[in-house]
C-alpha cells in the first residue's frame, strides 16, 4: 500500500467519523429544541383529589384579554420628507 492510499484511507475514516458526529449532534439538538420549546406548557403534577379543567374557549379568552389594545384619542403624527 502506498503512502497516498494510506492517506486516502485515513481521510475517508475521518470523514465518516465527522458525518456520524454531525448526525448525532443534529439528533441531540433536535431533542433539546423539542424539549425546551416555548410554545408548549410545562407539565406539572397535581395534588391528589384536586382537579381543574380549562376549556379551550376559556384559555383563548384569557390569552386575548392579556393583549387588549386601547383606542387612540388623537391622530398619529406623520412626517414625510421628499428630497
């Protein structure tokens, strides 16, 4: 085996190792992103005997009440500059 063939074999092995590590890193990053997604509520345990259910209409009403927009009493100030 020549020195060139040996170098190619080592380079091929290194490329395969990097590909495996990159794939594993992608899987780990995906799992972390899924676990820490801000769009999902954290699961909490409840005490025995207590139960509370919130219907979707109640939760929608609560979330829309948090971001109400008040009516403006004055006209907005607009400036335009044309050169």
